């Protein structure tokens, strides 16, 4: 158990809908990362927050947004969903910034868009 | 785009043999990390090597880093069936240590 909790574990929704994925980082970790993993794209970095502030952005679509709350949990909002958004979405946390410390991954949310 | 690219994409070996995976990256880095992923599950951190280090060991794992060639290798010695997983390298960029970018991974199959 990494200590990172992601909910829900599975999500099935229709095209055009909006969903929210939630992540609770390990106690004391200030950084939260979001990744998308699909079969053909590998593990894609979406966005990173550090202590409530956005620090780095990857290839995150405009239809996607995220935030980190004062209690350090984070949410990833996906809207106007398309079939191609079906993927595993991982959240990771670390005590420090970027590659200076190891990241701890949650078990992921499997999103299926039908 | 990926910062790191692993090679080979897939590797199949017999239990007891050594497995070597390589990672190449594009820009200067502060550190490089290796992670393991069992099918469909979260990634697990294996080892972190800093840009001023050349080699690091952890149990049956040996990681090397050659910053002049922008490459790293992960060696798993005396492999076991339980080592079957995907292995990823992850890097940042010296311009932004906040990003942790993963390569495309090597799928390792260890046959009993």
C-alpha cells in the first residue's frame, strides 16, 4: 500500500459527460502528479501541484482541469468526454519536488467512456 | 512527448538469467528514477540515481547512469518469475525539476 488513495477505482460514463477523479496523497506529501496511461500513448504526464499551486503542466487537454485543495487532496476534472479519453488515470504524490524524491502512486482510476 | 525511451520494448528471459533494460533521454537532468508496474496496477519506485552518480545498487538491482550519453541502464540479476512486470525510467529536466516524465517502458517476462 503506497498510502495514496484514488477514488473511484472504476468509472464508466458516456461520451459528452463530465467526471471528477479524486486523489488523497500520502500524509505529509506536498506534491501531487496526475498521469494518463493508455495502451497506445504510454504514461503521459498531465499536471503537477505543489502545496496547492500548479507547478508543471504536460500535454493536458483544455477539457481537463485539476486543482489541489488546502488539505492537499487533488481532483482531476474531465469534461466533454470522448472515447479516446478511456484510460487509466494515476495520481502520485511525493514529499518534495519533481525528481528529487521518489513518487508514490495510487492504484489508479480506470475510466471507460462508452 | 516522452523524455525517456526504454529499450528494448519487450524482453523475455528464463528464470535465473539477468535482465538489462536501457533508457535514453533527451535533455539534461537532475536525477533519474526507475519504476516497476505490475499489469494494470500503480507504479512502484525502485531506485533513484542522481546526475552526479554513475552507479547504484539495491538488492538485485544495479543502475548505471551516463550523463554524457544521456542514458541509463537497469540490470536485474538472478531474475525470478515475480519480476515479470513493466519497467519505466523517469526523468525531470534541469529547467523544471517539478516534471517527472516517464519513458515508454520495457515489458519484462521471466519464464519459470
